[in-house]
């Protein structure tokens, strides 16, 4: 049976290892982006995480509320919509930019599909490291948004563009994305689980031609 002290020690060791990994991720990110100093990494976040991205807003209070009795009497969806009539608001008309969110392998839609980056910004993840949030318009008129946080992926490529140009919109990707895969770990121990890692990056004209 593991003692409480042993459990505490293992937790501390795990936290220390995690902190080291996050620090190494940040170092690799800075190195890949071509930064001379680590402090410049914060500038990338500051350039794009402006007040426009996360404004300090005084939220309005409701001018009236249903009584508990009124709420108990609202039991039919269609009848309530009829009651609202033209006063009903469609949530999708007021939330987001109209882009379809791509998660995980949904980004395959952009592999080989020409698109223009409408805008992108960087943010720090909840557990360290950097992420890029990207909104695009494809040649066929579809609008998508996605996150990128893997090493040597779209995140790092956009970081390099941001550092060199400080341009955050109107970036044309004529060949869309490309997908690379590799197994991790590369040399697994006997019985160790191997995971296929997928990395999406921007395809380059003349260099990533099939």
C-alpha cells in the first residue's frame, strides 16, 4: 500500500516534470519562430490579444425577468415561439463570425484546398504553450475557424509571419494545408503504446507539390 507521503512525493515529481516539459515547449516554440530572446514570445501574444479580443465590458442587467409562475406556465416550445413572433432572436445571428469550427481531423477539409487567412491571433493555453486561432475563407466560399498548437505546425508558421511582418490578415495559402504523420514514440519500448501524431501546416507552392 502506498503511503500518503509517497503519493505526495510522486505528485510533486509529476508536477515538476510537467513544468519542465512546458518550459521546453516554450523554448522550442521560440527557437522555431526565430526569436532572439524568450521575452519576445510574449510580444506575439500582446500584439494579438488586445482589448479588442478580450474587452473589459460592463455587462447590461436584464430590465425585467419572468416570474416563477410565468416560467412554470411555459411548457410548449412551438407555442412559445408563436408567442415571441418577430421578437425571437436567432442566436447564430449574434454569436461568432459565421465560421464553421474545425476540430481535430475536420481540418482535412483544408488539405489541398486554397484559402485566405482572414485573421489570426495567438493566445496562451490553459496549461502553458501557445495556440493560434485562425479564421479562413476557402476558394469555394466556405468559412472555417480552427486552433493550432502543435510544434512545427501552422502555429509556428504564423508566428514567423507575425514576427517578420506584424500582419495578421489577408494571408493567401494557394495550396491549402498539408498533413504530416509520424508515430510517437519513435522507438517504443516493448508493449508501449504507439500513437499516430498528425501535424497540419501550410502547403508551400513549389515545395509541397505532389
